[in-house]
């Protein structure tokens, strides 16, 4: 019998969407993969087309940034997540992004499974400064110290931050599917341009420092 992996993803858009989708697809032949996700404005309308049919999809109706700031909403999310855990009975729970990582580590106790958390860029680092930033930072320090979760980081700078928050951390560099990348680029014709040109792949958002 294959082991069950439950992916929990609140930030289901942008780079996190690409990463989580590829991870689910790459693992579904060797594991029974479940993806519990919350829809965002950045989530593609045809998001199901990106996922292998073997991936079991479960939408989380109440999970969002409000889940960390509203007691009533947190209670709703907590109930949803515990019901999903009871139904799936996962061997491993993988939390993706700061919101899912914060709520997930408060909800899941890890008594009957292993819990892994990938920040995908710590929210309190990306926010810069302010009250909300301080609250997120304090929560990361508390949960990093007291939870049994393994923090799995994707890049060296993130790993350096993780080590200041918890001793239970591991670093696995982000990878891409070379075959898929090659297939998507093969049909593109080269355009010669004598002018100095700057381009970016993906969203020009804060964490990419467009300034």
C-alpha cells in the first residue's frame, strides 16, 4: 500500500502553484497524493488541467490570511483541516507557504504522521516592517521552537532564516522539470535586439525586488 501525502496550500498561485503542482505530479506514481488548497486571485481558472488525475483535490473553503487574524475564521479552518486529516489519514502532511504553515502547525499535532513545512519565502521577511510583520515573525519563532514540524527550505537564504527559527530544518534546492521547460521553449523563435533589454519570468512582485 502506498503512503499517503497530504499537501496543504493556501498560496495556490504564482510560483507556489507551479512548485506544488509539479511536486504533486512527480510524486503521484509512488505516493497516494492529496492536495488541500485555497483558491486565490492568482490561481489559474483551469488549475485542474495542470494536475495529474491521480492527485486527489480538496478545496479548503475558509483558509486565507484571515485565518491567522480572526478567531472565528481560525475555528472554521481548524475544523476543516481536522476533518480532512481524519478522512485522508495521511502519513505525511506537507504545509506550503507561511499562512498554511502557521495554521497547519497550530492545528496538526503530528502524533500519527510527519509534518513538513516549506515557507516559499517567509511572509514576515517579504512584508518588510509593520505590526503584521512583527506578528508573523513572532509566530514563526514560537512555532519553530515548540512544534515538531520539519522546516524544508528551497534556497540558501531561506535556509539561513529557518536556522534562526528552528533546529529541525533541512535544505533541498528547488528544481524544475527540464523536459517540460524544453518543450515549452522549442517553438519560440529567437528575436535579435541591439538594445539593452531587461526581462523577468513570472510576476514582477515585491519579493523579486523590481526596483
